[in-house]
């Protein structure tokens, strides 16, 4: 029983220790930093920009992208977001070098820097407060002041037509000022420039007129080029149609010639066929005539010749008989005379 109680107590103690460790071990997400305060560390700190070594007596520990154990009672932890935030910055009635008041509207993107030094600087100003609102307020104050200062050294035309250079100059001045607060200016762009009067509008009129004039000239040139291309296209189409018509006429002539030759060949073939038919008919007629002649010879001439031959034979027989009778009579007369 004693051993069992000891084992159970050990297990309970381990579970309690794990729960306690889980509660007291803090982990920073990828977009945040942990600031642990409560005692002075006295650790050596190296400035990443200058390489200078100093002793950290702030009583802070900074954890970025990792975790740390926070001692109960003696230490507490604060979380500081390292995510970027975007907000508008407006400088109203900024006086330019020309004496014209303008309103500059821009967009800024800032974040707490990712180095330990910048996190410490930002933690002193933003930790434990509404971080985004305070960062927006302080950043806007810095940028508005810089915008007003630089606008006073420029003309309205420079601000309007050299806006990128203006933005770059603002960033060059604002970046180190924000770095002292632990902030990084990731992006800054001037979007619009307005004035309370008609200076900018009047300033744009000659440019607009020049643009309109250039547009009219470009349109006229484009129209002229379009007309020339249309004329060239029409000429090409006409030449193509002419070539097509000539080709069609040639094809028509060749077709008519071929049709005529085919018709003549057909007529000649028909004539030759008719001639052949006539020759065949003539041969048939000759054969029929010869056959008829044979028929007539068989039916008429042969009997007639037979009768003629018979009559001739009969005449010859009578003549012979008469001659025999005459000869006999002569002989009889001679004998009678001789007698």
C-alpha cells in the first residue's frame, strides 16, 4: 500500500509539473515577440548595426520566434505584434514654396522591427496598450510633420509631377525617426494632392489644353494614316479584283475553247459514227442485194435457164431427128437412084 501511494503521488507530481510547465512556458508565434520583465538581467547586448557591446539593465528579455520559461511571481510576459499594418496619412493645408496650401493624402505601411533592439524600443511605447492605434497615431504624427516640412521646400508643380521623388525624400527623413520608436516604414506612397482653391485646376488647364491639342493632332494623324491605309487597301483590292477578273476571263476563254473543242470533237465523233453506220448500212444493203440476186437466180433465172435448156435440147433433138430423116431419105433416094 505504501509503495502504491508513493507511485500515485509521483505520477500526480509529474502531471502537476507538466501542467505547470505548460502554463509557464511561453512560445512566440512567427509574427510576434515576447517581452519578459521582472528582474534586471545584466547580460551583454551587442548592437547589430554598430557592433557596440553594452550591459542590459532594462530587466527585459526578448524572445522572437522561440519560447521561454516565465518564472511565476517574479516575471511577467507581454506580447508585441510584428505584423505589418496599413493606414492613411493626411497632411491638411500644408503650405508649399509657392505659398499655396495643399492637402496631401498618402498610405503608409509600418511594422515593429524584427531586431531585439527595435522590439525593446517599441515595447517601451506600445506594449500593454492598443498597439495598432498607438502605432498609427505616432507614425501619422511623424509623417505629417515630415510632409509639411518637405512641402514647404517644394512648389506645387514639383509635388504634382515629381511625386516619387517627394515620397522618397519623405521616407529618407521619416525612416530614422520611426526607427527610434522601433518601427520600420515598409512603404509610403502619396496618392492625391488637393488644394482649397483652383490653383491645381488652373495649373492643369494649359497641360490639359496641350494634351487635348496633342490628342487632336494625334487623332488627325491617325485619321490620315487610316485614310492612307484605306486607300492603299482599296488600291490593293482593286488590283486584286482586276487580277481576279483577268484570271476569270482567261479561265472563261480556256473553258470556252475547251468546250468548243469538245463540241467539235463530239460532232466529228458523231459524224464518224454516222459514216460508220452508213457504211455498215451500205454493206448490209449490198449483202441484201447480193442475197436477193441469189434468191432471184434461184427462183427465176435457174428455172428459166432450165426451161431454155430443155427447149434447146428438144430443138436439137428435133433437128437431129429431121437431119436423120433427111439423111435417111437422101440415102434412100440415092439407093433408089442407084437402084
